[in-house]
């Protein structure tokens, strides 16, 4: 009798549409290291706009096998500062060691007392393993030139 259930389970699994595998969830806590080449444009005493551009050379996830560990690439967008309040958004286009691309969006929610940008991020999609990926979290980013770091937390799910 148990053979009949095993055969039925195998047959049911074989009828799943392609791409409907088991999802795996990963902690997305790490630090991104990159080079910032942002341009600050002042518009009066209490207003400025920043054309933000960072090229990430590596993400330290604490585990070389983590799917995000090999991501590199540009993040870009704009942040406005009006009377000390920050807001803005942008995108990142990362490529991993397998050549798969991940698109992530970021939104600024404020500035820390140290002048670091605070905000939220989310996966928008991509190619390969990132095509149906989901995930989101928060970030704390800042620094000058090659000393730019982005400390982030969150969770991702790969199909």
C-alpha cells in the first residue's frame, strides 16, 4: 500500500510546472563595499540634490556560498535634501559569479546623525536565479570615494 502512495507522490511532483521548485530563504545581512562618485548640486541655503552613483566591488555576507556574496555592479539614483530632510530613490544592477543579474530598488527614508543615508531596499527581479526572487530590508550607507560602505539587513527568497 505504501508503494501506491509513493508512486502517486512522484507522479504529482512530475506534473508541477517548470520553475515551481522549492523556495529557499536567506538572511540578507551584510556590508557592501564600493566606490562612490556622487555629485552634489546645491539649490540655495536649505536645498540640495545629490546624483548618487556607487560601484560595488563586493558584498560581505559572512559566507562565500551566500547567493548575494558574489554580486557586483552599479547603484544609482537621486536624493534631495530640503531643510535637512532627505528623500529619494534609485536602482542597483548587480551581476553574480554565474552571470545572473539582480535588479534592486532603494528608497531613502532619512539621514543618520553621522550623515549616512538610511532607507529600504527590495528585489525587483532579474535573470536566472534572480528572475523570481523576492526580498527586502533596510540599509545604512555612506562614506567618501573608495571608503563607501552599505550596511544592510533583510531577507531574500530564491525560487
